[in-house]
C-alpha cells in the first residue's frame, strides 16, 4: 500500500470516528440525561489523561518543555480555554439543540469565518474562489435554518445561534495555537489543552453533583466519546496529514459530517429534509473551493521558491 493510500485511509478513518462519536454524543444527551458541560468535562479530562500517559513515554522532554517558556504557556492556556474548551461546549450544545449532522456541518463554517475575518483585518478583497465559497456557505446556512421555506425556521433558533458560535470557537481553536504548534507538536498542545480545559470545567462545574444514573451503557458510550471520538481520530488525522499533506487531508476529512449525518439517521432515526441535505452539500462545497485555493497558493509558492523568488503578491 502506498503512502497516499495509507494517508487517505487514515484520514477517512479519523473522520468516521469523529462522525460516529457525534452520534454517540447525541444519544448520551437525548437519552441518558447528559448535558454539554458534563460531557465536555468527561471528554476533555479523559482524553487529556490518556494523551498525557502516552506522551510521558513517547515525548517526555517535549511534554514539559512548554511550561518553561512563559509566552508559550500563556498562549497554551488561551488556546485551552477560548479555543478547545469553548469549542467543545458549544459543539455539544449544538448537537443537543439540533442533531449530530447539523452540528458537525456548522463547524465547517469556521473556515469561512477565518476567511472573512482575515479579509477585514487586512482590508483585502477575497479572491473569486473565496467569494464563491462564501456565497455557498450563506446558501447552506439559509437552507438548514429555513428548510427552504422563507420566513420559517426549520431548526431551533438557539441551536442555530450556538452552531454559529461553535464555528467561531473552532476558528479560534485553529488560530490561537499556530505559534506554538510547530515548536511543541500537535499532540503535546492538544494534551495540555484537554487537561487544562477539563480541570477548569471540573472545578467550576463540579460534575460529581450532576451525574445521571451510572449504567453500563452510560460508561460504554462515554468511553467511546473519549477514545473513539477524541484520542483515536485525532491520531489518525495527524497521521493522514503527515502522509498526504493538510490540503488533501482537509478535503477527505469531509467524511466526518457525512458519516455523522448517516449514523444519526440510521441508528438514532434523526430525520433530515432535502433542504438540510442540500445545505450540507453547499457548506461542504465551500470548503472544497477554499481547499482548491490553498492548493494553487502552495503550487505558486513552490514555483517561486524554485526560481529563487521568496516574496510574491498572492
């Protein structure tokens, strides 16, 4: 098997795991009296502890090095609280008020939020592909929100608002750790982010005061969210990026919302209208337009580099 095939399989497997975990999260909150704060606490603490144990054996020096640099540790804490924790809570809340498929697809609007924010910050008009992506994203949100019927809301207004906030939180999740990712590695940053967020949630929310009935089903589903929905897919996705690059991986990971929608429909019986599905397609298509733009920029950078030119107008 070639590296390309391994990378595609690894990335797709990670997306399937994330999609399945979204469906399990929906089941926990609708049938087993979990709520986003409680599930986020268990998910983040559990994943953080497992990653800490793994990294203690594999990357012990890197694991603790970040705390020796005040600037890096400050950015790590910002990422943990305003990126990772904020995103986890709002994503799960979106699932609670809508469903796993809708919540997952709304997350993909984060790329559009980053695009618009960057354009406004640098006062630079988006390129043609980026404008197309923006239009598709707006159409997608409109179809999901209205079901294709103007003047009516097909989803919970609160769910729609939290879904948009969740996308903004994911944008922060992607932007905040940029300066420390290359230096310390994604697994180290994620490990500490999960632990910090989980500890803060545990201290302020006190999950032991909000526990539902502890059953074997509750324990099994929670473990699935922690292991199959957090630790394993993240490792698979990182492996995929290493083998095929971030642009290809970002397109293949689109299997996540598709699988979340399919699992929710087949296992939980969640109903999706034709307008919902068309909205999903529009939002996913917007990501492909942005990914194609990234591919062209990468090719241009490589071409200029080969010619000895290290600065160009894009």
